[in-house]
C-alpha cells in the first residue's frame, strides 16, 4: 500500500525576511504552509543589510516615488507591530561644497520625503547651518562644510530577530519550518507544480506534495529554478554590498550619518549600532559564488578611507575593524547601466511557462517585506482558486511585541540577571524574554550564568534550541542570542554556550568539538585581514 505524501498548499523556499513574511501571512490566512531553507533562517541577504527600516531617501533620485511611499508606510507599520525591535534613529546629511548633491537638491528631497510620510509619528526634517552641525557633531570634517540636514528614520539592531519572529508566528499559525533542508527538485504534473524533493543535513531525502511553490531564495532564485522541469531565463543580477563594524573612535558621531562618498559619489551610512559603528554599504555587480560571500579588501579600504575623510580624527586602520559582512542583493538582472539605477522594487514573478503554481520573488527590501508578503499571498489565492481571509499582518503584533512590560517585571523579580542583562534580553526577545526566566525557574542548571556576572543565562541557550529551532552553535551565537555581533563576536562565551548546548542536544565530546570548531571558523571568516 502506497503511503500518501504530506500535502501543502504552498512550499516556500527560503527563510529570509521575504520567505518568513510570506509564511506568516499565508498561515494566518489558513493555508497549509511549509518553509524550506538549505541553511539556517536569515543566513543570507536579510542578515547583511544596513539594518535600517527606512523610506529609501536615495530612491527619490531615480524617481521611485511609489517605492519611497510604500517604504515609509511600512516603516510606520513595523514600528507598531515590532516596537521592541524597531526604534527611531536620527540621521544627519552633511552638505559639502563641490558635492554632487547640493543644498537645494537635498532640501527638495527632504521636503518630498516628509510629504510622502504623512501621518508619521517621527519628527520632520530640519536644516542646520555649519555652526549648528559642528556644535552637535564636533568630530565632523569642517573643511568645505556648508551645513547639514537632519531627519528621522528607524533602525533594527538585529534583523535576524525580525525574521525569526515572523517564522515563530507562522509556526504558531500551523506552518512547518524546516531549516538545513535543500530543495533538489521541483516536479510538475500536467505542467503544474506537483511535488518538491529536498535533502536534510544528514543526506536523508524527503518528498512532499504541493499545490504551489514560492521561490523566495533571494540571490539563489535562479539556482532554485534550475531544479524545476523547464529552463528559465535569468532573473537575478545581484549587486554586492559590504559593511564594516568598528568601535567608537575619536570624534565619533552621536547620531547616524548619511554621506556622499568622494570616490564615486555613492551615499553610504555611518551608524551607531550595537554599541559600535556600522559603516556601509558598497554596491558592485557580482558574478561569483553565492556561498561564503565576504567583503573584499578593496571594499574595506574604500569604507575606511571615506570614514576617515568625513571624520578626520578617526584615523581608522584595518586593525580597528571588529568584523565585516557582505551579501548580494537579489535585484532584477540588468546587463548594462549603473548598479545604483537598478530598481529596488520587488517583483512577484509568475513562472507559468516553467510550471503553473510556481512564483519567484525578485528583489525586495527589509523595510517592505510585509507588504510584499501580503501581495504574494493575494496572488496565491488566485493561483489556488481560493477565497482567503483578509490580510492580518498590518495590525497583528509579532510574538515579542506582546507583554514587554510584564516580561520586564518578571525578569526583575527573578533576580537572575543584572540590570544590563535584563535590558539586553528585552531588546532581543521582547515579551518572550519572560519565558526564558520561567524556563530557568524550573531547572537550577539553567540558572547558571554563562559569563559569571549575571548577564547571560544557560536558559537562553536551551530556549533557542527548544523554542527557536536552532540546531548549531553558529545558529545560537549569531542568529539567536546575537552575541556573535558583539565587538569580540561573543568569543568569551563560546565554551559556556557549547557546554549548555551539548547538554541539551546530548552531543558526545567529539561532536561538541566539531560544532565548536565550525563556530570559530565562521566567526573567523568575518574577520578582516
């Protein structure tokens, strides 16, 4: 007797922000959903942005007014549904003589930005003269400085947590989440998607029946399409963006800066982030391997030189860089033209010529993932010939946005964490932080302080495994606890984290050693030499 295959309304390939957002929306509307990713969640493009939830001021230059409007609308939405993760940030744009973007152009751009973000809760822009900006930011270069404009956008310190919370919400609504499961084949019957074959970390092959497939694999979209029964033209022409992370230097800015680079005129950010400074990004066409993407020395030198130019007392050197990261934007393929002119709008592409029921996501921004997801699920309703409920994601809070005040009180009463440790836990987990200390209350072994100072609990490691589908030490350190993005990449805690994880997983000594080495290798790969 043949055992029927597990059947899903939609298989979503890719657990980045777009895939996670689509999974949440689809599951909340009653679809049976499975998410597949060949790596951990948020281990690609979603984790390597400038970590801003912003309107895309630069897109006004290219006439992408609808995109700016959409972004500003979604910024307001995310500040509501993910208030524990998305915070306001003040950004300065210094204006220097001889720059491509002069005072009048910037002033007009800021007026348009304010108009497009009507009903916003953030203050409007203000213009500062030379003396005002130098009083506020004395480390700024004064040679040729004419003045500045200041405006507000929003920042998400850990985009990884935004992706995770969308997946958690999807799972709560019935979705199945499978990381480290690589899709090997998309099969069709009567020219419509029929089954998906994937392989897990141990090499075990599984097959599922599907009614539709959403290819949200980011830069890997074309690679996924190669597993389908018919060939497709090239859709992705990604550009590489790199960032460096440094400590606070002499004359470091108090607020964020958005500055025009002297070398090529491209704007880049210098942003206070995670008690450090995040500097980037670059924008260059990329045709190399999509695995193990790293910032090149040329990109690093460019960012260091431009930062030293704008903040001349910084005197940054390569040795001052804590780590760097890079990724590829999954932009539409364009054979010619400047990288900056390639649209940042998302495209929801129906791949009917390959197989009916197959949809690919091209492009997209961290800021607009929720609206992209809503549009995609609306499209799925037509593909599946289903009348689905209205989208609920505009107003439904993400899991960590609930009960933050209760969690704060619960952490305080537990007396397991310092004030600093409490603030850290709330900033990462929001209201879900209460569950960590509640878990620890039932098991003295989980009350152990990983650092000996009461800032990190063993319970946090176990929580990431039991509740957040972490399966490796790298998952835990870099995409759950977020200590991998600290100045020392969390290295002082690696032994303690590994011991707690080994006890939970039941690892033998040899496996714990292998996992530990993989974590160190990954951390080392982000170092600049």
